[in-house]
C-alpha cells in the first residue's frame, strides 16, 4: 500500500457560512460580557452606548479596508501578505511585514489569553472557591489563572486536527455563543425599566473628561468588535475568496454590532447605574447578575456556563486564524523556518499553532485590564494604522491591480478608521504607557530583523529589485 503523501500547501475548504462563523466566534468572545461595566464606568452613564456605536463605525470603516485587501490578496497570513505587497516585497515591505509577525507573537497570545482569563472569571462566579490562591513552591498562584491556562491548552488540543473537523467544531460552538447573547437580550427585554436609561445632566458635554471617557470606552468597544477579519488570515483556505471574504467581513460586523447594542440596552435597563458602576460583584459577572435578577439563580448559572463556552469559542477561533500568519511568513522566507512546517497528515501549521498556544498560556497569569490595553495599543500602531495608510498607497502605486471588491465611498472609510484609531490611542489616560509598550516591541523587532537581514544579505543591506532597475 502506497504511503500517503504529505500536503505541500493549504487547501481551500472554507465556504461563506463557515467564514462568517469563524469571524463571529473571533468577535463574540468573553469581551462584551466583562467589559460592559467598564465601558459604562468610563462614560459615567447610559451615554456609554455612544462608545459602542463609535466602535461599530470604526469596525465598518476598517472592515471595508480588510475586505478590499483580502479579496485582492487571498493568502494565508492576512495582514502579513497585505503589508508585504503594499510596502514592497523586496524592499521595505520585508521589514514592515516582519515587524507585523513579530508583534503578532505578542498581541495574538494577549488576545487569546484575555478570552481565557474572562472564562476563568465566570468560572469563579460559579465556584467561588476558585478565587483562593494555590501555593506552589513558596509562590501563590490564583486557581483562576490555572483554569485560564488549562482552557488555552485544551483549545490547542481541539485545533490539532484537519480543517474539515475544525470547521464542524466551529459550527457547534457558534450555537452556544448565539444562545448566550440571546438569553441576555431576552432577560433584559422582558424585565426592562426605561427609567434606568435616563441620561445625567451634561451627558454629552464636550469636556476634556468626556473625551477621555469616550476614548477609554471606544478602546474597549473596539477590542470587543475585533475579529471580523479572521477569515483574511485563512485566505489561502477560503473557497471563492474574492466574494466570500468581503461578504463574511461585512455580514459578521452587521450581525455582531446589532447583538452588542441590544445586549447593552438590555443590561442597562435592568441593573441600576450606580450598582453597575460601584458594585464589585456586579462588575465581576454582569450578565450572570442580570439573569439572577430576572429568572433566578439556576438561570444565572446556566448563562455563566454559556459565557464560559463563548469565551472558549473566541480562544478557539483566534488560535485557528492567527496560527496561519507566522506560517505564511516562514514559507515566504521572512520568518523563522520552523514555523513553515505543516502536519504530515492533516496539513495545518503545527509549530505556529503550538508556539502561539504556549505563549498565550503564559499570558494567562497576567492582569486582564493590562492585557487588553497593551494589546490594543500595539496592534493599532503596528498593524491597523499601517493598513489604512497602505491601502491608499496601493491604490496610487498599483491602480491596475485586480480588486474584486472595492472600498465603498473611498477614500472616506480608511481616513475615518485612521482618525478613530488615533483618537483611541491618544485620548486615553495612561496613553504614554501603552505607547511605550508598542515602541519597545517595534524597536526590538527592528533590531532583530536588521541582524537577520545583515547575515542573509537582504534589504536594506542589498538593494531591492526596483532600486536596481
């Protein structure tokens, strides 16, 4: 019997339904279930919904950029491929795309770990004993951190199989995610108190405090929307990518934005504002508290289990999508060669999946608020802003490039997205601290690239083809 040959490249197996499912799983993680009280605290009242609306507008504008680039360059790695082509495959694009993969080695595990930490927080709501520390070799470790780390390891185990099996698992997980949000919306709508949504005096006064609060609220909302582009990282595995990728991005943003807004109004209409802002137990597990007050303790426990399911769903989807980016860079010769390995039988990137899973497991022992702030600042500066500028550059430099999908109302969406990202980064308290994180990551990655490029005689130590022409 002949030995089965190993796959040499990724196979196109993802249709529109699976693409939307993967995007939505990446978007609807534990984020909205744990950040909702934080958004309200940042704005000081029901006007916090403005942060969610602004986050949705930024997501749509940025999503149109991803849609154009993803349809034009449907390759594994998403942003890696986009930045490489925009800034020059044989020139500065090598550095920019390398920096993207380098920062992804930090931000992807941070994103994954945030879902694991949120899962563990809701586990502690069900089993309060998990809040007790575990003493190991003279050190105190929170049991919730162990739960978070264990959930990350379990996600790696589930993803260590062929893509067809993974997409079937994704469909099953999606059902639980939608049920969790549906229960939250129904509980709020059936016990709604309109008076709880009364706005305080001067709620929208354009003061410095209001703008800082709006910046903090929009940062959290933006974090909760992220994931609409997950299908772009799987571009090399998508069927009819020129149509599937744009449709999946825009459909997932529209559905999730509607769900988020309904969920927020439902919570604000049941839990009084002062309690939402100042009660530690409510902030800890807000939707469980909502369900407890509307349908009782048993329903609250069921919903908490579904929130844990939802958190795990985002971890699963993010690991799946992000594992393709280091693989794509390594195949391209622009990252460490070990990441180019595919599983001999099932054809998925083994080293990339295991490496990201290992780093995310370590990040599960960090504080959640610090994880989110560092994640958002680094990614905006070293990925999203480069893409907004880049899509405009690409239009100017390569007008002849086939673009199956073109940004609506161009160039307004990339300009609006860029403005929104600048506002998020610079309007927040402690913005300089997060900027410092991004600068450190960028400088370290640049130095690593330059040392590697010098040894390999690559750009800038060798002229690019365009410079030699």
